[in-house]
């Protein structure tokens, strides 16, 4: 809370956004979803008003998680679809998986199994693509280290 007080005193916008977001995360971890929604919403409003889209995106993710915990699946779906626009804008592919997974879960919870399947399939395909690329990078890195070590030993 001191962070928020200092941010307000010195009119530090980023401090306010991060402070409210952090409180949202804290309350989410404590399963106090009403409070989490409140603080994510405050952080979102400041982020959106000031076109700080990276913060808008993470607040959508937090809101979506809290809404799912509250079993407000339709609102979670709306939030997730809005978040996808920011994923596209920011090219933030690491967040896309979480959104797809949560959209799939939300649709399934509402009994819309076609949309649930579609989003969960997209999440799975993205996971496979990402994990395969990461595995290949690790193999290439180890191969370079091995070849470098072989050259030094010659």
C-alpha cells in the first residue's frame, strides 16, 4: 500500500498501475476474487486511458482468471476476446496460450463444447509449436557448445 501512496503523492502513473495490478495478483492468490477484480479493473482503467497496452493485456489476464474463479464465464470470455486483440497488437505470443486455454475452459463450463474444443486445440497446437522451437534452440545451443569444446581439444 505504501507503493500506491507514494505513487499517488508523486503522480507516478506506472507505479499506480503496477501497484493496483500487484494487489489484484495478491488477492487472486488469496482467492479473494472480488478484491482481485476491483484492483485489476483500477489498473486496467489507468492503463487503457493512457494507452499503455502491455499493462492493459496483463490486466485482462488477471481479470479473466478472477472471473473464472467467480464462475462468471461469459464475462471471462468477453475479457479473453478483448485480450486477444492486444496479443495481436503487441505480438505477445506467450500470453496467447493462457488466453486460449482459459477461453476453452470458460466455453466448456457454459456447455459450449464446440468453441471449447476449438480454443483448447489452438492452445495445444501453440504449446507444441512453442515447446518444439524451444527444444530445437536448446539442442542447437548444446551442439554449438560441444563443437566449440571439440575444437579447443584438438
